C-alpha cells in the first residue's frame, strides 16, 4: 500500500495541527448556536471523527452518502443520495464536512438539496481543495489545505475503496490507476 504512494503531502502531524485549528475556529464561530455536523461518507469519515473531537460546543452528528457517476478518478455531477440524513434540518445551523472538493459538482448538488430543506445556514468545511479544477462555484468557509491537481489518497480518501486507512495524505502513483 505504501509503495503506491508517490509523495506524502500532509503527515499525520500536519493534519492533526490543522484539524485542531479548524475545530477551534468552528467552535468560536458557532458558540451559543445549535450545530448539526454532516459528514459526507465515506471519504470524510476519518476527518469528521477527528474534527468533532476538537470542537468544544455541543453538536449533533449526521451522515449522508452520495454516489457520483463518472470515471474512476473524476465525478460527473450526476449525483444520487445513497444515505440520507436521519433527521430534518429545518431552522438548523448546518456544517457540511467533506474530504476533498474537486470540480465542486457533488457539493453544489448537496448544498442546493440541503437549502431546500429550510436550514438556517449551511457552511462548508473541507480538508482538501483542488481550486484549479472547479466547475461549480462553492463558498468554502473552512479549509484545511489547497492541493495541486493530483489524485490523492489516505486519511479517509480512497482510490477504488483502497488506501482510506493511510494515516497521511499522499499522491497516488499514476501507474496505480492508469
Ligand atoms: P467533485 O464533485 O468533483 O468536487 O468530487 C468530489 C469527490 O470526488 C470527493 O468527495 C472525492 O470522493 C472524490 N475525489 C476528488 N478528487 C479526489 C482525489 O484526488 N482522490 C480521491 N477522491 C477524490
Ligand atoms: Mg467524498
């Protein structure tokens, strides 16, 4: 598994420091408010688990799972909800937690969908962002790191369901997916 990684972009320590920072900022911004944290499965699972433990405010945690049709390394924007929220979010402050934003098509669909359910506000937190690849505008309030246009894995992020359990984020060798 380690042999398939070309370069480590963010170590376990880099990520932990950033997650602590983001948790503190979110806790400050939502102090005194009720916050529903929505983790987008499966990729954001590891990130959201660490992030909520760095939040010092009361939260509710829920998950959604989406499938995006497309090639193995690129989404198409045609999105299907595989697992929906357990509860309604009408009048709630919502924080969507994503692993990585690439074209933005998945999150664009998701935010429109959640807006239509009457949330008070919807903010986005992503660990990684590939701003150079954006096709839909996304207002990212909390961001871990910008990354170049490379296919990355680890810390919850997969290629063909593998590599999610790497503790760091690294660039996958091209020969692994070509
Ligand atoms: P978007 O709709 O193009 O923004 O796609 C976002 C989703 O595509 C992410 O939540 C990931 O599941 C997946 N994705 C995008 N870039 C990568 C990558 O470099 N490695 C692994 N998955 C990725
Ligand atoms: Mg994802």
